[in-house]
C-alpha cells in the first residue's frame, strides 16, 4: 500500500484510519489471522441473524430472498473453508474478496428486514447489536482485501448502516465473540 493510501482508506463512505489497517498485517506474505478470524465471525453471525429472523418472523423474507441468502451463506462458508493463515496473502485476499461480497449481500438483505422484524417481534431485537457489530467490522475485512487486491479488481459496495448503535472494530469483535488476534 503506498503512503498516501496508508494515511486514510475510504471504504463504503467511512474513513478507515491507517492505525486500524496496521493491525491487518498487509505485508504481502500470508493471509492476516485477524482478518480471517473477522471473516469467519461475520459468516457465523450473518447465519445466526438470518436464522433468528426466519424463525421469529417467517414473513420477513420472501422465499426467493431466503433461497438467495442461503446460497450466499453457503458460498461464504465454502470460500472460508479454503483459507488459512498459511494461505499466501494475494491468493487469500482474492478468495476473501468473494467471501466478503457474499457476507455483504447477506447483511444488505438482513439490513432491510431487521428493523421491521425487530419492531414487530420483540424476540428479534437482541440481534440488532449483532448486526450493528457486523456492519462495523465488515469494512475492516474489505479494507484488507483492497490493500492486497489490485484496485481495479475491487468492486464498489453499498454502504451498510447500523440499525442501532455504531461500534468500533474492537467493540464489534467483543459483541460477536471474535478473538483479537495479535
């Protein structure tokens, strides 16, 4: 990453300071352990939230949307299964880009249904902070991918917005039970 991009990287309308990217270990050797842990946690929480919405408010998603969400979740899980901290950074970031896109798609679908479902069904309300934490952490994964994959290969994303509170990456990891890998 060149010095000008290192000072501030703008992702989905949010500025990601270089200090947050420093923890990503974008040295070009192997896939960063924290980013991999974050992506794994995001896939897990996306599945947890969609399952809860489907369980407590079966009408929240149409059958087509439910099917598409399942495809995205399955693709993200399959993509993560091919990654480890020994995966070379370029290869890992390229595969992680696909996983991140799938996670982003699931969170976009959830972001539409969650506020309505949480207001209608109180049992869904506890999942709002999990969604908000995922929205806070996804740009960190995307920033890592953008720092390794050629910018022309990185597609633009719709900015996800929290339904409730905004979280820092460390707060988000705590809410989602993702360990901080040092």
